[in-house]
């Protein structure tokens, strides 16, 4: 069987699914990266043409996210009687109208996303939260959906786990590029908390563009926060930060999964997350789920900083619930 795999191919979570599916099936890869600005329109048209030709050479179409680039191949596959599977887990189901966030805030993008889901044979949300968001966006009128949690490939991290190093920072990672993403990922809140805890070392990593400028302005004059620009390589730059993190914070307003939280837990960081979206679901009974109350957040960080190496083993263990082997088992069963 040949699968047309459509998605942002450079993303680590997408590479995980490529590894899973290529272990059993032949894959035809199609990258959905089309850029921005006027040139993106020509890239989109070219993507439509190329992907539809690839549909003819495949038995099944597998889309990581529903977006501009997936509607045409999904519709074409449906017309000629081929199955379409779609992973729902991000911008395609997320919706924060007050920040103009989500694919559903733009008419044409909403049309593309909605029809990708409509033409699907089955949808795989990456969390229960993403499944609920899918149902809300589609008014419960969508094909069958089965939650298959996103994952990390722990084997890739194994050689970095030792030796242990001193855990001394409070970390958050965000690839935000603009104002909306800066607020959405809670970067502003992270900096405010840093300003209230001058004796603790904070690190905000991965921001780019306007988001980076906003963070630098907000953090001006704070000696206890380091702002590291992105883009950051996962193993060469982010892993050393995970290893140094005593606490990992994720104060997002919307999050379909929270991959960085799981990666940080693998290295023993105490997860401290907002009580929103999929974050409480991912953390479960481990770590701290906090409200917007700043005193509550500070207390969680203070408690997290006090945890010893033995107490941190539960976070490493919990991260294994999202290992690639579990996603592989569920995903391959669907294809079989």
C-alpha cells in the first residue's frame, strides 16, 4: 500500500509519523510549507497541482493538519474513491477570536479546513481537547474521530539523558513570531512572573520577529531572565535547556497538545501549566496546573524548585505515556 503523506515535513512530530508509517508502507511525501505573502499564492496553486497528481499514485491520503494545502487533494481523493485520514491538532481546530487566532477566523482558510475535514474518511485528533474543538468547529458534523495522542521519540533523546546536570532554571519555549502568538503562548505572563521572583533564573527561548521584540522590551531591566532567540535546534540547543530546567512552564491560552511539556518532563523538569486547553490533560496528576493567579504560579514554581532528583522520576515516567511506540500501535492499527 502506498500512502500520500501531506504535512510540514520538517516538524519533529511529523517526522515521527513518517517513521511510523514508513516502517510498514511506502510513502509519497508532500511538503505543505508554502511561505507567506504574494509568493504564497503561486506556491499554493503549485502545491494543489502536484499533490493531486500524487493522489493518483497513492492508495491513501494522510494529512498532518487541515489547511490551505490539504483541501484540494482531500477532495480529489474523495471523488476518485480513495480514503483520506487527517490529523487534527493545532491551528486547524484552535480558535481564540479575541486574538484573531485560528484557521477559522479567515473565510478562505476556514473553507479549506472545513472541507478537508468533511472529505476525510477518519480524523485523528491529538488530544481529547482537540477532539472537542473539532466537534465545536464542525458543529458535530464530521467523519468519525479517534484520539491518538501526539508523541515524542524517547529513543532519540536517550543518549542526552546522562550525565545529569544541575537543574537551576525556570524554562519556557515558544516559537511565537507575532503579537498574537506572543500572548497566546503566555510569554507575557512568563516575563511578569520573572519580574516578581528576582532571585530565580528564568529562560524564555525560541521567539522570533515581533514576538522577540516584545519580549525584549518587556524584559528590559530584568537581570534574572535570559531571552534566547529562535529558531532553535531540538537536540543541539533545546535539549541542554531541558536538562538545566528545574521547572518547565507553559502558560498558553490555547494548546492542542503541548509537546515541549512532554519533552521537558522526560528530562525531569517539573511541569507548571495553565488550566486551559489540552495542557491539564497532558500533565495529568503530575506537576502543577495553575490558574491566572500570580501568587499561585509563584508558589508552584517555589515548590517545583525544591523537588529532588528522586521526586522528579515521576515526570520522566509520565512522559513515557506519550512515547512514539504507543502512537505507532494505535496508528498502524487504524491502517490495518
